[in-house]
């Protein structure tokens, strides 16, 4: 009989220890969220406060979500991204050398060392993998980085004493005509009895 009682007593001790361990595990998992719901009703089991089951379930979900987030962070840290301006097709990049330059935008050209660079003023490019920019025709220009085709090149403003011909560019005014230049489409005639003459590169009025 003594042996039976001792076995029963030991069984109760083991059960109590198991209950305490199980409740302790719940508390460890949920320690970061315990204070958030400290006002929720709790029950006492073997001297240890236990949260209601619905709260335990919410906290266990939060704990699992943190574990998944940690795994995702580790995976992200393991995968290396290509340098800025470069990329590689999905599943085909094994080393950084597999990363290649992305195609350039219009108005840019590709420098193998530095990537896509803007065309200078007076030059144009269709972009993509062009190795250099093309120069606008003589007398024409385009803003830096905005020329994608030759049609983007426009005539430069004319000097004073010239007018702009859309086919041939800036042309000099004939004798007896004047113009302020820029983008004037034609020259204006001098008043009756007057002409313009060039004296030391300066246009002067003269009575005739």
C-alpha cells in the first residue's frame, strides 16, 4: 500500500512539473505581448497566471509571424542584388559578372565602365546600347540629353543682320535690309533713302 501511495504521489509531482513547464513555454513565447493585454482576465494554474485560450492563440500567431519574417530576412540577405544600373534575368544570375547594363533611355549612350550617360548639347542618341551620340547637322543643336533622333535638332539662333531659312539655316540680309537675327524669318527693308553698311563689323545707318 505504501508503494502504491508513493507511486501516486510521484505521478502527481510529474504532472505538476509538466503543467508548469507547458505554461512557462506559453509565457516565454508571449512575453513581448504580455503587457499589451494585462487587463485581460487570467486564471491561476499551479500558481502560474494563464491567459485565456483565445488570447494565447492570437499571441502564438504573432510569434509564428515573427519567425516567418526572420526566415525571409535571412533569405533576402543571402541573395545579392546587381549593381545599380545592371540586372540579370530571373534564375540566371549566379555571380555578379552575370549582371549586365540595363538599356539606356533616349538621349543617352552606354559607357561600359560607368553605364548610361547623357549626350552633350548638340548630340542625340536613340539610347538602348548605343556606344556614342551622333552630332546634329551644322547650324543645328539640341539640349543636352533631349535629343533622341536627328529631327530633335533645331536651328541655332541667327546673328544680327541674318534671317532664318528653314531649309538652309541662317542667311545674311541683302543690301538695304536689316534684321535683329535670332529666329526672324525674313529681313526688313530700310526706310526710303537709307541703307545699312558694315563699318568695322558694326551695322551703321547711312543717308543715300
